[in-house]
C-alpha cells in the first residue's frame, strides 16, 4: 500500500497528463492525424491551465478553509502536547551531505512547532516521521528533525520522536504506541493546513483526541485572478490533487 500511494502521487502530477497526451499524439500522428491534431491542442490547453494559479488555489482553499490559524501566544495549558507530522525536512540523501539541518517548502511545520516549544517550555512535542521516500538513504526524518530542534536549543526531553511511520495513517497508529502517550488526552495536531482534513480524520479514527493547529497555508486571499506561474502551478496542482485522491483512498480503506 505504501508503494501504491507513491505511484498515485506520481500520477497526480499535472505534467504526467501532459506527457501522456503528447505521447498519444506522437504515437498516432502518422496513421491518425485527425486524432493527433486535437490531442496537441488539448496538451497546449492543459499546459496553459496548469500555470493559472486561481484554479489550484480554489482546490487548496477548500482544504484549508475549515481550519483557522491559531496564534502563537494562545493558551495551550489544557493540552497534553503537540503532535507534529513529518514532511518539513529535506531528503535524507541530501541531509547526509550537510551538517546543518535542511528544510523544504513544508518547513513551517518545524519552525512553528519549535516556536511553540520555546514559548511553552513545559509543552511536550511528538515528532512523527520515518522515511517516506521509497528510495531511502540518509538519516530518518525524525533524526533530521532532531538536528533542527537541537540547533535551536530545545531541551532534548521536550521532544519525543517516532521514526518508523511512512504515511499519515502510520503517523497516527505508531505515535499512539509510544510509551507514556495517552491519545485520549487533548493533543494539538500540527501539520500543513491543506493536509489537515485527512490528517485530523485519520488521527481521530485511530483514537486520538486532537485539535487542529494548521500551519503552512498556501491559498491566497483574496484570489489573484491574474497570477500565473507554471512552476508554482505544477506544485499546487499536485498538492491539491494528491490530497483529494489520498482522502478518497483512506476513505475506501476505512482509515478515516
């Protein structure tokens, strides 16, 4: 199932569909030019729409809307701690080439959780993330996160690490198995806002009592209808589509 999820993530890339249409055009160009010409036209339309940012913004906005931002100075005294989902560090193969901690575009998960730990010295963190890269290599994500937290001087005992999970479902199940962790206590669940719907439902299905603490918001407000970027469009389309497909897959498997 883990490998299947990675294949699905590959298929949800918009450039995969562009490549597919172009490949069909090339294969039938000689014998079926009446099919090839429209296919080429549709590939151009697909490329144009990929970079028009309001479209993926609408997808992501729907995912993020139910979970408002919580202030860093909010009173967290009623919570047992914060569960931080992995996904904010650079690849292990890259990290092993460098001594300082490396973050990716989801690094706000680490940055905000670190700020919460520093502002609330008695608030425990659970960082959950093993190795989500099928190729593996380098330190686990939990170890990469440990380097980040240590670099900021967060006390070692304030953060616990779960280093075996490879996806959101395993994040929920394996974190609950950590010694001394009672998932029925009140916990904050910290992850990217666009991922929160599936993450929160998965944790609740696994028996956790969690309150959403969304970070890493991506959808602009108000919508900028003239914004165009092929590079950002590819990223946002894949992010949104992968999350919707992931929700459907988790629903079919009874994980949420």
